[in-house]
C-alpha cells in the first residue's frame, strides 16, 4: 500500500507532532508531506491522486481535513482517506469515533475498518467545493463571539441567556428562501441554517445530533426567528445534547437544499468561512472510503 500523510505543522502540540513523525518514520510505505501554506493540503492531495497513492491521510484540524478532501475530489474513488485529529475542533473525527491520540489514529488510518462516507457538494456561483462535516450560516458566529470564557465562568448556565442578549442586536433578520429537493423556493424566518453530514461543530457542540453520515441524506436544521430568551434556551438545550424537537427549529432530511437570503447569509464549510451568495447543497452518497474508530456507528446513540 502506498500512502501519503499530509500534516498541518501548526496544528496540535509539538509533542503530538513529534510522536506522529516517529510513527510515520517506522512505516516505510508512508510519505510525510507538511502543509506550507493555506491551500497546500489540497494541492498535495490532488497530486497523490495523480501519482496513484492508495491512501491519503489528513493530520490536522477540520480545515486541513476539508482541504485534503477537496484535493481528492478529482477522483474520490481513487484513494482511501484517513484522519489524524490534531486541531482544536476535530468534529469529523468525533463522528468517526477516532481516538484523540495521533499515533493510534494514524495506525487506524492505515489498518482500521473503512466505511463509505457521504459528502456534501456545495455550489455557489461558478464554484463547486465539498464539505465532510457541517455547513452553517447565520447567527452562530455572533453567538460564539459573545460566549466568552469569562462570561461562562461568571454566570454558568445563565451565560447562554446573557450571551444571546448581547449578540441579538447584531443579528440580522434574514429574509430567507429555501428549496428542498428541487421544489419551489419557500420563505422561512431563519436566524440560522445548518446543513450537516456529521453531528457536531465548533469543537463538540451538537449541530445535527441525529445525523447518519452514510444514509445518503443531508440533515438540515433551521433555527427560526425568536426572542433572545427563546434563543438562549435553545442554545442551552443544544449544549445538553439534542434540540431538534424545539418549536423554534425546523428539522428535515433532504438530498438537496437551495438557500437564498437577503441580506446574504454567510456560510462556513467545515468551520471555514465561504460565501454569502445564493448556495446549493447536495449529498454525494458513499463518496469516500474513510477509516473509522472501533466504536463507530453510523446511527447515533439513542
């Protein structure tokens, strides 16, 4: 087996990176390539496909994983894929039940069970890219900015109420149109739109806790316009585990979703800001063969 590991040298601790480098050195069929700049991981992955590598491994955070997956997009069937979580979020790794230990994750990438993972094709304007975990647009960034460590330490559970009240004046009331699976556009009063293949975002926060990354469907979560108190309750409920049954949430599964918004709703893809233009999300079923952890299950617990 011919493998290439693409490492983000700025992710994780120096000790973790050193341990990983030693483990790679012991495997004669694994080539180590360091990312030298943003976008380099995508180039290295595309080159690995062209050179006929059997396995490509992304070692870093969700941003590194996203770069490498987009490099593999030339031919998703050409090489298997592995993840070594070294970032701060590592949300795709959570859904795949991968160990935090980079050496253990590396050995799983080489020899662990592989499953056929869905991906999200994202089209906006003339650009097509792919996401593996979660695409999110709307108020999430405003609320995250308001939720400081000091606020959480001082107010505990009340911090979600206070943080939402602080963020609310900056929230846009979007005029949002969505189309499900090719139907006509319909208006929704949305503060937030989440299109998910994985279950968590932002370092373990539940985004689509019922998502199955192998079911050939996107999990779509729309947070409807509501008051600051209602938003705070929803945020606390989300952090407790599952918020999808709230009256303030629209939760559906779809193969394709079109979103148009005024003002333009900014979307991030796997944590990286992408666009505020009209955007289409479409599932690509079973696109990528991915190594998973021993406790992985496509169906979430419960």
